[in-house]
């Protein structure tokens, strides 16, 4: 991967393309989710953290309504649109994300001017690490300042969710943008997705002699495809049949009764969400009391639940998890929406190389493309760079 451009380089590149300096440069990170998958849209709990892979955007306000967009990735050249007539049907590729944010802000009654915008990102795309939310959060941070919209983090979260749901067409929840906008270095973001309350939970793998490896399977996924939406529908059906506002309101103790009320598949979907919420709460408690070394079994249980009950894993993710565990990881699971993307493996620092090699070898033997493997630490959330 080529080195990401820093704020100065991005501003210089911007000036070369657009003929004037940007008004500023903003940055927002991708995320991994430690635990709590497909719980966000069920008004449950999640525990993601921001990673030090970011999207950066240089922006300048224009005197007219033209929007001109360029990225350092993707092979499209300069793409133009008009802020007065944004059209989700014609938006293509990564431009859906900035355009979706502009559209969502307009839906809130804000007047968004024309813009020149240059984007750079080193968040791997399609890898389940929220590359799209990193772009959206960088853009909304920029527009929040440049248009003096003065939205708080919670409103920016809802606006980017609206962009994803109603412009991009992915019926996703609020976890990713909450991590990107609200994270701080060294902490995981314990988010209650019902009321958006956040507690920052220290996650210091280094001091515990551990590393958190991300294993990008290179199996690309899109949450605008059917699988994610189908899971969400099952959850909504489960909540309706059980007579609750959201699956957040179903406890472990309710599962036995639920099994008699739901069809077998819906029950398994519900069981994943209910047990996963419980695992998040347990993970937070263990991090508070015992540190990262204690959460391995919860990561494993989370993966099994997603593989068997929620059925959102795939052969490559299962192999990554299994190979990492066999080679010494103390816990591993797929992370993100599923159907591809990345796994995480919590690994003793001394075994990290062995785990990497074992996963690479297992992928080669299975005839899969070589995975991308790198370590991550909880990084800072979105901010202005220049
Ligand atoms: C994607 C979505 C999130 C969340 C996860 C699954 O990352 O964007 O809202 O639902 O999948 O936990």
C-alpha cells in the first residue's frame, strides 16, 4: 500500500488540482469492532475502537453550487455534481459517501454550498473496517465546521446513518460512525445504541503483552447487498413476534420461551443478538477488572454465534479464525458486518509472527488469495488536521 498523504501533501495536491488552497483538511478513522456485532440496529451494545487507518479530506467552499470531487484511490477522474440536485441513482463508487453526507445535511435543512474536495484514505476498502464511514465522518466533520452547522457528535452520527441508509442504500446502524467520531486513543468505545451514551473503556493490549491482529480476508462485501438487510429484517420480525420495541429488550432468560414462539431460523438470529449483547457487557466488565487478556473466550464465542446462529461468516473468515487460534491466538472472531471482510485475533506478542505465518499458510493451502495482516491499536477519532 502506498503511504497515505499527510495534511500538507494533500493540501498541495489539492491546490494543484483545483488551483487554490483548501479551506482545511480533516481526518476520520476506520474501526475494528472488538465485540458486539449486529447489535447496533437492535438498540443494543457495541465495543468498537478507531484504528490508525484514516480517510483524509481537503475541502474548499465554492461560490456556486458545483461539487467537484477527486480521490487518490479508485480510478475515476474528477467527478462533478450539483449541490442543488443530488441524485443517488447516478452517484457512483466512493462519491456516494460525500454526496450522501451533503444530502443528509440538506435533509436537516442546512444550506450546503458548492465544494471542491480531494480525498485520500488508507483504510482498506471492502475489508469490514468501515472505509465508507471514515470518508463520511471526515466529510461531515469538514462540513460541520465550514458551514457552521454546529452539530454535536450524536447528530453527526445520525446524519451519516441517514446518508448510508437513504442515499447509499445500506441499512446499517450507528456503530461505525460513532467509533470514528467519538473514539479516543487507547480506548474502546462502549456504546449503548439505544440512547447513544458512550463510556470510553481503556484497551491497552501492549501492557498485557498482547497484540490485536487484523486479518483482511480480501473477500469483499457490501452492506448494500441483500445479506445484511435480510438479517436486519429477521431481527425486526423477531422483535415484533416477541412484542418488544427492539431485541435489546430480550434477555438471556427469555430465550427459552422465545424458542417456542419463533420459527427456527428467526430464533437463531435472535439468539445471536441476545447472547452477543450479553457478551459485550461481559467484555466491558472483564476489561475493567482483568484487562484484555481475559476476553479471549468471549471473542471465540462471538465468532461461533455469528457462524452458526447469525450465519454471516464465510469459509475464509472461519479459516482465519481457526488458523489464528491453533497458532496461539487467545481469541479470534470476524469483525464488522460479515459476508467477507476481516477477522481480528488477540494474540500474545511473542506468538504474533507464528499466527501471521500460520494464517498465510492456511490461506495458501486452501487456494485463497493472500490475506492482509496487520496489528492495530485504539487510535483517536475524527479531527481537523489543518
Ligand atoms: C456494519 C454496519 C454497522 C453494524 C455492523 C455489524 O459495520 O455499518 O452498523 O451493524 O456492520 O455489527
